[in-house]
C-alpha cells in the first residue's frame, strides 16, 4: 500500500514539474495575441452567436414571467370585480345582506 502511494506521488510530482517548466513555444499563437486569419474570425463569430442565443433565451424567460405576472394581476382584478358585483346584487331592500 505504501509503495503504491509513493509511486502515485512520484508520478504526480513529475507531472507538476513538467507542467511548470513547459516552454511557451508549445502554446498556440492565439495565446500570445497573435490571432489572425479566417479560423480565428470564425471562432469569434461563433462566440458572439452563442452569446446572442444565451441572451435571447434569458430575455424570453423574463418576458414570459412578465406575461404571467400581468395575467395573474388581470385574473385577480376580475375575481375582485366578480365578488364585488355579487355583493352589490346580494343587498336586499332593507339594507341587509341576503344569502
């Protein structure tokens, strides 16, 4: 058990050392702000498209909840009007509420 742990620790230390000493020449040109060409332009356009889709979907959710709020307010107002009309028609000639 101890030997497996030491091997794992050795592999992990070697991986960290390799990552820490990696040469910048192994990176792509866009990592150094030298991005040019149609491929990079297409990637930028794709990023803007995904951002537009995300914002459009969020806007649709906001509009849907505003629609539901407006509809609930209208239903509550209608219910209040119906109850008020029922109460007004329920008053008798003596000024007492009749069932």
